[in-house]
C-alpha cells in the first residue's frame, strides 16, 4: 500500500503532519462516549417543538422522512469529520481554499449563519420562556430575555463548561421520560410500518415541514460544528493550538503508518457519530409517537406564544401533574444547554470565519488563539445576545421565530454538503478520500435537501 501523497506530488492538500496513535480494543469506548453527549445536545428545538407538531398533523406518514434524515445526517457529519481528521484543519479552513473569488464559500456560509444564529437563539429562548410560563405566566418575557443574558455571561466567562455535565444529565431525564411515555402509548407496529412507505401526504405542506427537516438532529450548524467537536476532542491528533488534548495525543505514528492510523480514526469518528444519531433518532421517533397519539386525537397542533402548554400534554396526559413538572424542568435544562451550545458554537464559527476572511501574510500566529477568543466574545455579545433579545421582543412567538431558522438551516444544508464533498474529493489524499458508496450517499443528501428546499420556495412564491 503506497504512502500518503504530498501536495508536491499530486497538487492535493496534504494530510496532517502529526497523526496520533489510534486507540484499539476497549480503549475505543471512551471515544464513543462523547457521541451520547452529542446526542443529548442535538435534542433541541427540532425534537421538542417541531416533531410533535409533525406527528400531530401527519401522524406517522413522515416516519420514513425522519429515518432518512437521520441516515443522511450521519453521512454528512461523517464526511465533515473526515476532512478534519485527515487534514488537521477545520472545515471552514478547507472551504477557504476552494477555487473562485477569495473566500466566497466562507462568505456563503458566514452571512446566512449570522441570521440563523440570531433567530435560533431567540427562538429557543422564547420556547424556554413559554415552558416556564406554564408555572409563572406573567414572567415569560423575563425568562426568555434572562436566559439569553445569563447564557451569554457564562459563555464569555468560559464557565459554562462546568455546567455541561449537569445540563446533559438533567436533559437525559426529559429524554428518558419521553421514550418511556412513548412506550406506554405505543400503538403497535402497524402504524410504524405504514409510515415507512416513502410517500408524501396528500396535504403535504412544505412550509410546515421544511423547518423540521432543517432542525431535525444536528441541523446545518451542528453539522459544521462537528468539525470543531472532532478537533477539540483530538480525533486524529491535535488541531487547534489552544485546545487541551488527551495524553494519548502526545503519541504520534510514523509517516509510513499515517494512512492506516487515519483510517482507524475515521472508523472511530463514524461510529461515534452513529451512536449519537441512533440515540437522537429514538428520541425523535418518541416525540413523533407522542404527537400522533396524544395531540392528534385532540386536534392540537402546538403553536403561538403558549406553545409549551400544548406540548406539555405529551407527558401530563399520561403522568398527571408530575409529568408537567418533568416537562418544564426538562425543557428548561435541555434547551438552556442548547442556548449555551449555540452561543458558543456560532461564536467560535463566526470568529474562525472572520480570521480566515481577514487573513493577511505576516500575521503573528502565536496571537491567533487570543484573537479568536476576543472575536468570539464580541460576536456572542453583539450578534448572539443583543440581536436575539431584540428579535424576541419584536416577535415573541417561538414557532414563528424558529420557522425562520429552520428554513435557513434546510436551505443551507445542500450548500454545506456540496462543498464538503468537493473538498474531500479534490483536497484529501486519494487513498483517504470518499469512495463510490460515500459519494453516492452524500449526493443523495444534496438532492434530498435541495428538492424540499426548492419545493418550499416554489410554494412560497407561487401559492
């Protein structure tokens, strides 16, 4: 097997210079564990808000779509992870080098990302306010604005990392409660089998469904963040000089063994992603079941400023007042963690994009980590705190706000997937680039999201 080619040999981007030894045997388990944390963090507005709405309106008719989106999400984040594992660079770094006007793809990701980050933070905070408003109705606006401000302070100070395990643990309570409740109201396998037929409902409404596709599981933002997630945890070796790496990352393999080790890292990365996607899919199917079994018979499609009151029926109708409290506590903690993750994740991506777009020769690279941190904090305060507060105070409606974010995310995904596939095919060493099966699966993701996005805008314009 030939060694990995260098750019001098084939014009491609070389792989990372330093490759860590890939763990084997039982040592791989500690790398799979973070997949569960990623799963918990992915159970956000797509699952809690949009999935019960889809279940209430369409029953199980779009179950096939939920499963297909799960598979395509796994393909996409695996391919995004491939680039970072092999090259040792963030996905935005790779986008910057794509032929055309300098940085045009980064701009294409960055500008819609600004709008998406603002409305997502505002919408999730509005949903939290709606949930807490169940117990304190007059305080809804205070809760929504307060959660944005407190989260911003924690992200800027760097202290929110200490809350990750706590929020993940309490969010797991909501997840377990949802799955158990879905088992209690389980309708049998017949409706599920019917929902596996890939047929659109006769009254299919792209405007209603597309935001669900955009937010289901990771969404466009979570897909790109997977590159940073892989980098921060040291899959393949160190990437960012400011990140702390595991002790194992200090052991590097020889140049001759890089290819085999990187293949092992890609298997670990793909398996970790699969664990997260499968877990999140179980939760999504549970929310779909609850929407179909508990909300649909009452004719309730949750919407408006009191949306959480309708969604609370998912647990309260089965467990009584205790279910309501579990729901309110769970949605508060789970979505608070989502606000924190969005402010931190978007802030990092904005800062990275800005540094890439303003890149000049002669920059002192030793100051880049500090510059990135200052930029991130500036974006968190201006774009992910002040702007979301203004959007919330203007609209107040969680569904309306998140509809905008979901549509942007769904329209963004074909762009992200297309340029990632191009990047992996043209910039990675041939031996580590995607093969025919992964190329076909990635193209299927492009076509799926492009079709429904096109359908959405067709209905928006002509109907």
